C-alpha cells in the first residue's frame, strides 16, 4: 500500500473537469485508488463519488493506492494533482 497527502490549490477545488480527468487516469491502473478527506472517502475511478466529496481549495486529501501497480498509480496520481489541482 502506498499513501500520500496533497493540499488542493485550484481555486475551484476538485470540480467536474479535473475530477473526470482523474477518474479516467485512475481507471488506467489495476490498483484500487482511494481519495479521502474530512467528508469521506471515494473510489478515484468513479467520477460521481469524487464529486460527492465536494473537495474545496485548501482541503488536504489523502490518497491510498493498493494493488499490483500501486507505486506507479501513486506516482501518476500525485503528478496529476501537482499539475492540475
């Protein structure tokens, strides 16, 4: 299992466009990828569950990856967040 925390910097938070891009990216990995914050936890491969979290700017999220490509999944999600959120 791999874990990291990331603070959302986008002024709109995790809105539909980046959430959709993240879900598409996450779906390319075999590992389970979970995004958590104070409001709950969501499967990163499911756009609707990501949107239900309502992640705002300056929210710290915890990302957990678990599975056969967990290191690559964690690195890919972290890179995506740094570039888009």
